[in-house]
């Protein structure tokens, strides 16, 4: 009976030994894969952190660009206003000079007319007295 039992158990023991070896191999593989998974998760967290940092850096650059653009526009408007004022002053100064020149010419013409009238009056007086 023992021989029969041993005969029936022998293939089962062989099967069990093979299954145990496979279980051991699969557990080792599972440990290796879990180790790799932890490494991948760690790399993923690092990459996500870098991505968030890049997003923050990009946002900071955008905000700085917006501020720089606003400052440039404000400075540009100030320069444009100063340029416009200077240009208006030049136009006004030119116009004032032109008017002053016309006034001088009018005064000169008036004084010449006055001198001619005085001469004409003097001539008329001389002609009358002769």
C-alpha cells in the first residue's frame, strides 16, 4: 500500500516541486516588477514636479512680459506726449515768428507811408506857397 501511495504521490510531488519553483520565480519577478514600478513612480513624480515648475516659470515669464509691455506702453505714451508737445511748441514758435515778422513789415510799411505822407504834405505846402 505504501508503494502504491508513493507511486501516486511521486508525480504530484514532482508537480508540486515544479509549481513551487514557478511560484518562487514568479514572486521574484513580482518583486522585481514592484521595484521597477516604484522607480517609475518616482521618475513620474519627478517629471510631474518638473512640469509644474516649468508651468510656473512660464507663467512668471508671461506675467513679467505683460508688466514689461504695460511699462513700455506707459513710457512710450509719455514719450509720444512729450514729442507732440515739443512739436506743437515748434509750430507755435514758428507761427509767432511769422506773425512778428508780418507785424515788423506792417510797421515798416506804415512808417514808410507816414514818411511819404509827410513828404507829400510838405511838397503840397511848398507847391501852395509858390
